[in-house]
C-alpha cells in the first residue's frame, strides 16, 4: 500500500526562557500553535486533529493536561491525542501526527509539545520516592555521567571534546532568536572553567531548564501544494525502544538508537549519512552526547565520533553541522526538546532557519531520545517531495 | 471502497482479574501475565509484533516515567517499535491502528494498566482540572459526576430508581465475568455525593488489559473470527463544565458518526460509563435501541481499573465477536471529567 506524503508547512516556537510568568500553560501552548498556523497561513478551522506531547505530568502538576488544553489548542470537536515517551516525546509526538496524515486518516494535523518547567520543579518531579526502586541518582546528569565516562575510556577521547560541543552550541544559539541561553560573552575558557557537576560533566556542558513550546502543522500533498512557503517533506520516521536496565545493554551506544537510525535511513534511501545529510538536530542534553550520538547514528565509525567534533566538522560552517539552532544545550523545555529538533531540521530544509541556516541544506535529521537512553525517535526531512 | 486503506481486527484480548488492591504486585508483575496470555492466544512472540503501544498515568503510579519500568515487562529486546500515550489504553489502540494503516506494521500489541489502590483516586483525578482556577478547589471526581447526574434528573432524563437499575443490571451481568471486581446483588448503598449512591459509582481497583491487532489475511490466520475495526474515531469537548451541556455528549455522537455507528444497527454496546448516570448520556448520544445488549461484561460499574477500563470495553466487544455472540458491536471509551473526551469504535464479525 502507498502512504500519503507528509509535508511540514507551519512551524512555531515560543521564545524559550527560564520562566514565563506572563502566561499560563494554556497561553504558552497557544502562542506556539498560533505561530505555526500563521507560518502556514492557515486558521484553527483548517486543523483536523491535534496531537500533543510533553514529558511527565508531575513537571507542571497537571494530570493529563490535554483535557485542560483542549480549548486553548482549538481542539474542541476534534480528535486529540496525548503522547508521552519520556525525553523522546517531542519527536514521537510529531511522528504520531505524521502517521495520521500518512495513513490518510486526517489531512491537516496540528502537533505541539511543551514544558513549562517553572510551574514546578523538574528535579523533584523526577525524584518522587518509590519503594524498592532505584531513584534517578540526583537528576538526569547523575544517571548519564557514568555513561559519558565509559565513552571516554572506550574511545580514548581527550577530555576537551565536551567543552568544544558546549562552546559551539552556545555560539550557535546566539543566532537563534528563540533559544533560551544567549551567552554573548561565552568563551571556550569559560566553559572549561565552569564547575564540575557530575564528573566529567561541567555546569556549562549541561542543558538549562526552560519554559517553552513548539508546534508544527503537517499536511498532505494537496495541503502542501496550497502552502505559501516551501514545505519540508518527511522522507523517513521511526521509533525504537529497549528496556531500561538489563545485562548486556550498551549505555554508550544503545542498540535501539542504531536500529532507529537504520530504519529511517532505509526509508529515506540514505546509504551514507555522513555525505547525504546536510544538517543534524541531535538531542544533546549533555555535551558529550554529540560525539556519542555521531557514532550511534552512523555518522562516524565506532570510537571516531569525537574526532569529527574536534576537527570542527559539526560546527555551523563545518561539513556536517550539528545543532545549528544551539540544541538542547541552549534550550530545554524537556517535553518540547525533541519536537524542537524535528522542527529545526524542517526549518533547515525549508530554508527558513534565518541566521543559523545551513546554506543549501536539502536533507536534515531530527533526533530525540529519552528514558535511560532507551526511547528513540527520529525523522529525516527533505526539501523535495519523496519519490517513493 | 472501505473507509480505510487496510482491514484491521482485534484478534486477541486478555485482562487481569480486577481487584480492590494489589499491594503485593508491582506494575510489571501485574502486566506481564496478561501480555503473555494475549500473545499466547495468537502464537506471536513480543519480537514478532510490528508495533507496541501502551496507555497509563504517572499520577496513578505516583512517579514520573512510570511506564518506562513497565516496558521491561514486554521484553523489548532486541529493540521494538513502541510508543505510549498518557491516556486510557483505548487511545493507545487508536495510535496502533493508525500505525497499521500506514503500512509500517501488520500487527500491534496494545496494553494499559492502572493501580488506583495506593491513593485516593477521587482526589488524584482532581489534578486533571484547570490548574489555576479549578484544581485548587479540589472538586473530586464523584462530586463532578454527581453534578452531571443531577443535571440529568433535573432535565427529566432519568431518576434515582432508574440509575439504581443501571447499577443492579451491571453487577448482575458481571456474574458471568470472572474478571469483574463487583458481582451479584451488591446493595446500591448510601449516598456518596447526592444523587449518586455507592452503586452508581465505579469500584476503585487495579487491573490490566491487553489486545493484539492484526491486518487483513494475517488477522484471519491468527483468529478464527476476527473482530474487524470497521470504524474508529475520538473527539474532545471543552474542559470547563460551565461550557458544556452535561446532559448530552456531542463528542460521542460526532465520533460515532465518523466511526459509522449509525450506518447499520448494532447488537452490543460496551460503554465506558464509570457512573450509572453516564450510561444514560451515552445511550442517547449513540442512539441505542432498547434491544441492544449494553455492557454484558458488567461494564465500568463492576470493574474500573483506571487507564484500562476503556481498552477493556473494546476488548470485551471484540471477545463477543470472537465467541460468535455479536455480529456488530460498538465500543466506547471516555477520558476526563463528565465524559469530556470520547472514543467510539465499531467492531464487526465477518458476514455469516
């Protein structure tokens, strides 16, 4: 059977900040959705269904917030789905929305992901005590730091690589008006001198905690033909999951990530991702995940990812720009972070990324992961309608 | 031409016994036997399933990312194509059905679960409400349902004795359901919140449900009498109770229209009506004739594991088709206070 080609014709984000005291949760999501609609030059009436995602409900203290947000997102009288796949949720949410169009169940779908972390305290939200279960070891950094250390030992990467990523992403963020952190005085020395939080992860190599939302309008071929601006086309999308903890799990390069990327490349007809992909929006909440994911996603051979970073390949003007938007390291409304990756990849191939545009980007990868590096969601978008 | 690109059927359904409390069981321990049972019914292994989707709620589990642990019960190794909705499992089934419609999967495992026993579910559900203006007042789930029930009585749509009859019929029917939590002549009890008595309200309990979906000929291979999903749709309404006519459910009616419920008579209806009064609303919205068998499983008044009770309605309707007891059934799931969000599916057996 043939699938309907899926086009991204509208993208909207909020300016991500530490605390949006001026809007409610409903106000925040509506702002992003309204911007996506304006970008697509569509109205609420053009939307057939709404797919919303966010990370744990405890982050805002609202159980199943899609119920409360139905009005703000113009969903009354429409189908509304709420996706939750941990940190990968923003990506998964976009994929669920994309499938609605691909399956020809709906023609035009609004998808949105958000987190308003200032409503509560994410650290506490993640640290609710449950008897007989391992706590999350003082936040996500505590969980992931040993895996970063394992990567360094396994590959022999010099301990300077992490700071290069953070320095690059924070400079890229200066070109992105929606990014949370705009550190105009950033220097490599400042990153390297920042306090050690979870050895080997330094303060400036970690993501901030943001309030923000991201929305996209996805539509079918006919919808794309009416779109006033260039569309981005979905060439491949996939999700993969594996268990949290089990003997034999490779936390440095999880099999689920490799399988997910392989599926997406297969769908998109990509055989050499390093040459055929022009920009990558990668989920890098801690700087060392850039070289780690470069390997996991097939951009570098095992043990070689850090060499691409060190050689400047992943810089905005390198030949494989990674996180031209500034990435999760500069902006992290957790539940939205995956969708921002997907949306920024689409902006690149639409040629709409402004100052952080990668010149001539035709194919871009959006990547998200979550849980204990166990949930993966990715899509590959292109400037042209897919041929198959 | 069929309504959708692919024929998709429920080919297996399994559920746990629904119990008032399961202190001795973790969620993984609750889920695993039901997953094994539903897969065994098809002969498929977890690794042979094309797509897996679950539904649950962190607020019931009392911890963030609770579903990540339950995934371990699936045995997701080698890695699987998988997703999760923070909704009743009926919506997980919807996501899985869409996935099969894209052609990216031919089979799907759908499961959902909830343990309401560790906390006060009446209070927990209060956290679903508008967090700035309503939730701080802690109007609980039974109080909101009572508001709806009183609106129905005031409108002349029902009365307390008719509501009591719904409860009595549900628990009498549940006699034939070995998984139900409340069975037989359970007294209607005292008022919880007027006009609702204990018997008008769902029991608090823990439970799991799982379904396997399959497409086309594969469904015929896996199941002697597949329950074809010939239509499925869901709709949401405004959140604020003041913006809604609580005596009606336009979202159910709209979903039913899109699912094709009104195109031919149904013989069975499995309605997710946690309160007796909500059955009155749903019967009207779905235009059910008097001869339709409603909730032969006992429905949500006999067992109401949060997040699974909607998926159970689809499973029970499918199981009747599997047994040859139904030809065309409607299954319904709800979410949110006073029937805010509703899913409707039409399930049909092959013409015989």
